[in-house]
């Protein structure tokens, strides 16, 4: 699958469900203690080392972007869905949001102190993840930090015919083993410094993994 094909499908689906998604997605204050702690640790790592701007890629309606600014970061959001960006701008008019793709970020080389990819890479076909991780490497400053959070599994390709109550917004997603994701990050020249694997909430099947990653100086 080419990046053009999958990005068009993701854009259309999220544009369709944007309002329902924004209403249903948890605010950072409602997350579990470990997830909140990981976000706080990421913010501290960026602030106490390289500093600089932080891109929240796949920012959706901007709730986590706003949380990063509350943690003291100079954060802005990027999302492939124009409707999501519209909602983010309405909710947080003082913050910066832009339509864009993580496969080709409109950000200069070495410009970022940090990147947050919070449940935003799982729609990317596995063969295109090296492109995404190469973009993360390109845009991060030496010593910069990436926090990547995603659901993991056993090379699963999942198809949903209903998303956020809408039958017209199908989604395809992928779950890779955590070890495979670590390998791909390493191949992109990024170093995994910590990895947290958690079971999801009771009654929800699956596992999530949070990766703390650093670009070597």
C-alpha cells in the first residue's frame, strides 16, 4: 500500500467521525496513573536536556497537545485530518495546529526537541513505518526525545467496519510485537531508552506499549 492510499483513507475516516471522536476520547487528566506519569516523564526529559519545540503528531482534537503545554513544553499539533485540526483550533485557539502527514512532516531537519506519537501510528502499514521513523529521526535535534505509544500484538491486521458509531468510517489498523517496533526504531537510528508494556483496562482486549526513545547526539 502506498502512503497516498492509506493516508487518504485515514483522512476520510477521521474527518467523518471527528466530532464523535473528540467527545469520546479521554482528556489526559482521565488517563490511568502510568500513562500520566509517562507523559510527565517525557516532558521532563525534553525540558532538562535538549529543550525546544515538541510536535504532537496525530494530535486529533488537541487534548494531549494542550496537556503538553500545561507540563511546560512548547508544543504544537499535526494531524492528517483537516476536521480534527479545525476542532483543535476551536478548542485551543492559543495553540498551533497544522494539517500534515507523519510520512512527510513539513518541519526542518533537527528542529524538534521532542515528538509525541500518541496512539497515532497504528493506522500506518508496517512496510511504511520505516518512513515514519526516518521522519522522526530527521526532524529531531541530536539528543531529542520521542515518546511513542501504541497497541501491540502479534502482527495483526485489523479492520473495523464501524468507528465511533459511524458505519461510513471504516478503519484499518495494525498491531506489531513490541520487539519488532523496537527493532524498527533502532534501524532508523533511534535508541529505545525505556519501554513500558501494560494490559488495557478490564474488559478491553489488548496490550499497549509506551516507548521512550532518544536520538543520539
